[in-house]
């Protein structure tokens, strides 16, 4: 193995000892056929396995120089496992694949081919998925919801087989359950996302580690969309919400104040004991508190954004042209190559 790694294959592992050797063999065979037998690495991320998965990977590491092990102290979930793998990846192209052998390593060249054609993110689509009817139904509902909410037309958002560039990897948020939305995050960041049909096999070893219905995904989607739209200007959201509540209640309070003043001149009935006034006062105070929440968020962000702005700008830049120098990619620094 050379030290120049072009491809990093990330495999999150949680109690999948029976499938790991075969997966390593098949992935290695794929890159051998592609002519990249010396510039790829397989990173098994052991997510706190309680079976013999760690020992199996250790034996693979000892025998094969292209295999590496990243071991988490306890089971932290797929998002953190992928994040740990990305933090240790050395390749310019990243491939993720589950360890259960349902997704086929032989489909990797199709995903890499889509990257070579100009896309930044290739997402697998399990056209004929071999899972229970309830799991397939839940997946269809999930993908339909994401398509309607985001406009990203993908059929299989949560397929474990994906390929993307290192620039995309630097833009991903991987915590909680955000691993479900990797293609959406890439799309939001402005990268080109493609969908590639892939094969899917029946599960041969063990059982799935994920529940059929995972309602938490809806909360993650709302959080992701909120961060995308208002992450850099939270006061725009909180200010609008505060206005919707505070303006009508403020008008109602103004009306009651006028009525009370008129009652002092016997031109109206007193209003201090009106339930609607109490409701308007409470709603107005809620609106003020919501606005102050947004103001505090904006204030804190203002003081933190200076440290992050260089990274944010570097991820947003796609191309810089200056005279005879031209560099494409997410680089903040442009190298000058003008001749004297």
C-alpha cells in the first residue's frame, strides 16, 4: 500500500462479525478490478460492538495493510460512527456502505462513475429492496415526506451505499440522526446530487439494528431545514413569529386601554375584568420573549461568526478566476500563477 490514498470506504459496524471478512474481500476485489489496488483504504468503525466484530477487524488489520479500525468506546449511533470515520479518512473520494452485505460492493463502480461525470454526491437507490413490507412502507413514507418538504427528488434517501467527494464531507453535519439526510445536506450546501440504482440482497446474518418506524426522523428533518434557512440569521425566524403573536395582541391591548380611558369619563364600561384582556397581555409578553430569544441568538452568533467565517466562505466558494490563475474546488486561498 502506498501512502497516497484516493478512496476511503467507511463501514460502520455494530455486531456484524459474520459478514465482515466477506465484505472486505468483495470490496478489495472491486478496487482490484478498477486498477486501484494500491490507493484505497477500508475503515471499519466499530460502534461499540458486543460480539466478536472487534476481534475480526483486528485480524483483518494485521493481515491487510489497506484495512484500518476506528473503535468507539460505546455504541454511539451511525451518525457519530460515520463522523469518526470521516475524521480519520485519507481519501479524496468517500464511499459509505453498511456492514450487513445487503448493499452490494459490486455497485461501487457505478457510484464512482457518477462522480467522474461531474456530480459531487452519488446516492444509492435500492430499486428492489429485500426487507419486510412494513419496513418498505415506512421507507416510502419517509422518502415521500422528504421530497415534498425539500424538493430533492430522491427515492431512497437513507440507502447505506453512497459516494461523495471530500469537499462534500467537509460540509456535512453528522450528529444525532443526521446520517439519514446526507444527500439532503449536500444538496442544501449547493453540491450536485445524483441517484444511482443499486442492488439489494436479503439479510443473511443476524437482524437489523434499526426499528421499522423511527418518528425521530421528522424532528431531525425540521431541525435540518431550520438550520439551513435560519442558521445564520435566527432573528428572522423568531422575529416573524414574535410579530405574528405580538402585533394582534398589542392592538387588542391598545383597544382595551382606550376603552378603559373612556370609562373614566363614563363613555364606556370598565374593561379591567375582561378575560380577553388577560389573554392579550399574556400573548404580548410571549411575543416579546420570543423576539428576545431570537435577539440573543443573533447576538451570540455575531460574536462567534468571525471565527467561523473563513471556513463558511471556503465551503461556499466553487471557483475563483483572477487573470491567468484559475482554481476549482472549495479552497479559501487562491494560488497566483501569473508569469512576469
